[in-house]
């Protein structure tokens, strides 16, 4: 992976889900899910940030399902 500068953004698609990463000023990455903008996470490394956002997305979608909230069809596969 190429080095990124603070504020640089890049997109990763894993298992059909798009994640947007941004290099954080304090180091590491902040990551979000464009289809579900309220789902955010971070990590000290790219790998940690990816694991953390996948966990956050799963938990967020489970809560949304329990509350009867709309979930984009593209994210249904992320719900266990």
C-alpha cells in the first residue's frame, strides 16, 4: 500500500461493500460507509480500521434491523 498524506481519502470495496478511508492527523485512519453515513470507525493501521468498520457496520445494521429502520439493499449481506 502506498503512503498516504493526512486528509487523503481512498475507497476500498470488500465483499461488495464500499468503505471510505481518510488518513487521520494523529495517525491511522478514519473510515466510513457511504451507504450508511452514520457508521464510522477508526484504527491505527489500515488493517485495524477495516476490521473495526466491519464490526461497526454489522452492529449498526443489527440495531437498525431491531428498530425497524431502513437498510440499503446493498448492505443486507452484511447482516448476520
